[in-house]
C-alpha cells in the first residue's frame, strides 16, 4: 500500500479502494468512489473516460485524510457530511442520526394518505416527532406540495441541521422546527403524525455495530429499558393533536410489531397498515383512530 496517493484519477481510485479493502471496510469500492468523487469534485464518468486526469494537490490531501478516517472506522457518510434519503441530499451533524433507507418505507407508507388529504382539503399538516435531519418531514414535503410540516426534536443541534436542510431544499416556507420533549410543547392539530423514535432497548446499545454505536447519537437510539418507551408516550398523547381524519405512522424495530400494535390498540387506535422494508423485515405500522 502506497503512503502517498497517486496524482491521477484512475490510479487514485485504485489505491483508495486498496487501502479500504486492506482495512476490512465492507464495501471498499463504493466508499472509495464516494470519497474520491466528493473531495476531488470529479464524476464517475470522468474516472472511466479520463483516468489519467490530474487531481489537485489539495484534493489529494483531503482524500488522504478522509481515507484515514474511514480506515479508523468512521462511517462514510459522516465523513462526507451528508447522506441521500428519498432522493434528497441531507446534511448531517453530530446530533443527528444518519437517515437510513429503511425509513423511506415510512415515507412511502404514509404518502398516499398525505397526498389524498392535501387534494381533498387543500392542505395536510404533518408532525414529525424526533425529526433528526428532517428526513421524513422533508421527503413528504417534496412529494406533497400542499403539505406543511413541524419537525419536533429534543436535540437543538438536530433541529438546526433539519432547518438548514429545509433551506437547502427550498422548503423553509413549509417547514418549522420545535424543540420539545415529544408533545410537551406541541400545539394544534395534525392530519399525519410520523415518528421514527429511538427503539433500541438500553441494554442492547453496547452490542450495536461499531459504526452505529460510536457515531450515531445515543439519544436517537436508546428507547429505554424495553425499547418501547417512546411508543407508549406517542400512543397515549397523540389523540389531542390529531384531526378526526388522520394517521399515525411509526417506524419499529423488526421484532416489535406485536408489542407496538398492542400499545396503540390499547390507546384507542386501529391498525390500518403494516409495511416491510426492502429486506422483508417488519418496519412500519400505520394507525388510525378507532373512534374519531
Ligand atoms: C431514530 S432518530 C430518527 C431521526 C429521523 N426522524 C430519521 O428517521 O432519520 C430519533 C430522533 O428522536 C429524537 N428524540 C429522542 N428523544 C426525544 C424526545 N424525548 N423528544 C423528542 N425527540 C426525541 C432524537 O434526538 C432523534 O433525532
């Protein structure tokens, strides 16, 4: 493995891939592409068509630092500072979870109801509890032009990131943030309440993959003793903030379907949909009020 990175695009990519593979990175080819592209400002097409293209020295230095961080175990999107979600580029910060593809299942699950509501009423008010980067709310706002959303989080740093993302996407006029412990400071009524709450039981946090445990904020992961605490709060308190015609959509851990369903049924909801992620795991439950 060369200490000094090559100065032309093709050999640079090859060496980046070798360094990551030697360190045991799971997908060295993809991560090498992502880091080289981002820090050199080049494209994959250029790398294929013009492998002898010279890369600027400052870009090579930045790629060297990025590769060392990746070799040390930092997730590739933390190094890039952003991650794609539902086709949107979302900035990350230390206070935000990296939005995951599994969560796109929640967006897909609630989208038909949000669209139909906006068409029927000319508006759809969405409350995104534990908004993080704003991923769920912003994806819904992009897809439903008649919708407005409030992103709630207890982490002020996450809300600042969510609002920056809304501004970058041109959605700031339809998105607001609220620093609140779940519903504590929420007012008004909503057609959709969406949440991907922390759902890992506290005792399991230490056994998570290194990249998750060491780089995602524990506030975004830790769901209390049995991982169900946030669902109990949401099920118990959501009714006061819902319109009669409404849906509550929650992401769940893949073993939590029955327990979360029971919590919502006991709180006066009816299950209106269950959705699996791309891996075939139970991932999203959608509820409506049993007696609106
Ligand atoms: C699993 S992350 C989900 C982030 C984002 N919605 C997504 O899907 O990528 C859970 C979020 O809930 C927030 N959170 C944790 N406890 C909270 C509380 N008591 N009140 C409001 N938000 C909370 C965390 O800060 C974190 O942003």
